[in-house]
C-alpha cells in the first residue's frame, strides 16, 4: 500500500510484467481493470476514470470489447479484477477475451483463491486479509467497486476458462498480492 505521484492512495503497486517474447516487436497487450495501475506498453482499460492517477487509455467495459477484432490481441491480464464481476458475467467475458486473442495468445487472471482461504479458516487464521477480505473485498473503504461478487476455487475458475474455449490452462502462485491467499490462472488460446 502507498501513494502515487499525485498523493492518491493506492492499495498495492503493480508493476507491469517483464515481456516474455523477444521475437515480436509490437504486441497488443490489454491490462483490464487497470484502475490507477497504468502499465507502459499495455492498453489500460477500466470502467472508471476518476481522480488521482486513474486515467486508463480506454474508459469503458472490460467485458465487451468490440474495438478489438477477432484474433488481434497477444495478451490479456486481469489482476484482482475478475472477482468484481458477477458470476453471470464471467463466462461471457472469458469468451469475449478468447475471441480477441490471437492463436497462442495468453489470458492471465489473478484472484483470491477459495481453496487457500478455506484452509486458513480451517487452521484458525484470524487475519481478515487472509480470509474474509479475500471473499468479500475490502469493504472498509466504502467503495462499491471494491466489493467482491464471487470467490473462485481453482477448479471453478479453470472450468470457466475451459467453457470459454481455452484448452491449455494452468494454475500458479500469483505474482501480485498475497501468495498465501491468491492464485493465478493462465489460459493459452
């Protein structure tokens, strides 16, 4: 947690990932639900444009992206955004992202992991960041956009990827936020 250059409170500074391909000069990479985390070299898309540093490249839906053609995007990343979608939005969103990804394109989603959270409850962990906030979001900020609408288990999120068209799907430790609580699911088109 900290502040940006303008002094606006940010929760966790998320730096863009290192580029994993040197063989492609220009790639189209979408950072969906970017908030105040505008990544250089990525198209930052967020529903909200507001005070501080929340100035996405595109303000609008992250679920419906008609401005991108079929098979036109190399990579899509969502960092602690997917849990803010209603369950009925999840599959249509993944199908839309699959549509715009090029063959070999990558979708990466990091979210709280219900499997890990339930284990913390079972072990008697009382830290709300490891348990209740992972399920319901940090509602202490009184910001509706911070409320979580669902919490996924590993199998449930992988099933959404599969139903969305992905056949190569993997689960890994997250790069951002809390390794002990969160997960990263990666799908390759």
